[in-house]
């Protein structure tokens, strides 16, 4: 009887491409897309902040969100920055929120424009124009042309907040009808950094001038490359009438996002994780953090480098030169470590090429000691954040090649219940300098 009932239901529903089956799949998987669009039509905000650029979007969004949250309920969305991702996440939007801060991105011109049309920003922030996604675009000018769609969208009563230190960003001022507010270190910037100090273990602090007012800002970020994000957030707060003191207080409470220069310490060792992505153009600023650190022993680990033009061997060699200038020891990890193999004999005891994760773990365990600084620069595919997790407590995953796209902190394999947790990086407790 039951079998006949099942067969009758199958016959009524039809094959997998029947209208009924397609409707069921849509309801199960894509209902958030429809709900998100409907909710966007009926939820209104006092201000919508859209943030784009090659780098710093997520951090800028988090800083702006923290500032605006001091004034009224604020929705801050970052991380998922595709059109469908933004639409589906909007299902969690709630009435009563006054401000919406949204990271905007897109490898293609059309995808970013679709995001902008859905979000409908009233304030547009552009951070920097780098070489991220250079494989999709011919050059930085083309990347800037795509990002400029944000300020071109704005109306005359809106605000465009532009980086005065980036020539491609500040040039966008001629492409918008909105009021332009600038930030940066340039003398012409409306929100201008006067001075800055950093160098681990000290975190970044800076003095900012807005008009005739000057204010000191203490942050939890480890290096000066985060100045752009901080100034952009202050500019947005200022544009919306938030007192500079409130901006400074909100910024002081924001920690670096995990795996984006997040700082971790255990038993006298400091670990900085910059393992979310590693575009070639960001290598110099990463090494500046290492060089400025007041540590007696510095180790830099570099994984897969992305987003560059020219030969891979040349890019890895230049990365090795920059790292050797900043750190006492430099390790290149993964299959791309072969790119610098020829340089290893020229720097005995300082430069290493290691292909396997277990070998890297063993190497670091033998080299780290109290007072060491370990800076890890890698693409997300390398999953080098596992080094810290193994440092913190034993892990189960020792894979060199992992096909998972998400980070280790979200992975069930990191500390699998049915697999012995035997991989660890012992924090040195007695080893002296």
C-alpha cells in the first residue's frame, strides 16, 4: 500500500525537470532571494553606506558600523559580497534599524552594478585600487572604472567619500554628482592623518585632524596599512554628524577581523594571522608590520601569492627579498615554495622552502621560542591558520592539500571527534632567547 502511494506521488510530481519539481527546489533553496527583494522594497533607512575598493572593505564596514551603532540601531553586513549573497542575507534585516552599512564587491562590472541597485546607497566609500582580481580585468584603470560605479550612482544630495592618497580613487570625484568628502594623509584631505605610531606589541595609534579639531585615536590594529580604513570610517561618521570623540571611542573597541592581521599570544609567542588572502601588492605592507615589530626574533611564513602580473618566479623572489629584509627567518610554504628554492643556499639558516604542512609544523616547533613573532601571510586555500589553532590546542587535520573553501575555524575536520587530535605546536615555555 505504501509503495503504491509513493509511486502515485512520483507520477503526479513528474520527472526531476518537471514544473512541480522545479518549484519544490526553488522553495527549498532560493526562497531567500525572493524574500530579500520583497523586504528591501518595504524597509527604509535614514542612511545606507556602500563600501567598495580592492582592499579594506570588510574592515571599513565594521568600523563604520561600530561608529553608527553608537547613534542608532545599525545593520552591518560584510564578508559575503556577491549579489545573491547580499540579497539572501537581507532576509535577516529588521525594521527599526536606522542605518545599513554594506560591503560591495564583484569581479565583474555587471555584478557590482546589480549590488548597487539592490542596496541603493546614499553614502559611497571607496578605499583603494589595487591588483585584486587582475586576472579578470586588464589593468588597475579598468578596476577603478568598475569601482567608480558606486559614486556614479549617487544623487546630488548624497555623499561620496574618497581616498585622497589614491590617484585613481580621488579621480572619481569628477564622476559623481554627490558631495565629495576626502580622507588620507594628503594636505588637501578633509579628514587628514597628522601622525601615526605602530610596532608590535604596540598597536596602531594616530592623530587625525578634521577642520580645526585634532583628536588622538588608539586602535587594536597591528600596522599602518589599516590607516585608510580608519580614516574612511571617521570621514563617514563626521559626514553623518557623529562627534569625533564618539568615533574614536567606537574605533578603539574594534579588533582586527579573524585571519586579517588578527593578533594572538601564548606563552610569550606572538602570532599574527594574515591568512585570508595574499595578493602580491599587499606583501610590502605585510612585511612593514614585521619590520616595525619590537621583537628579538621574527619569523615570516608566506604561502600562495595571488593576483599578480608577470612570472610567478619573479614575484616570489621579490617577496622573499622583502621578507628577508624584515624578518630573521623566512619560510615559503606549499607547492609554490619551489619558486624560491634556488635562493635557499644563498641564505643559510634564514630562508626555507617547505612543501608539506606537517614539515612546516615541525620546523616552527623547533625554531620558535619565547619572545618570537610569527607572521603568517597566505591565501585562504593554504589554510595556514591551522598553525595557530595547533598552537592553541591539538588539532586533527594535517592536510597539505584541502579543497574546502571556508576557513578552518568553521571546519569540522579541524578537531574531528572520531579522529585523534595529535597535531600540536607546543608553545615554548622554557626555551630562552
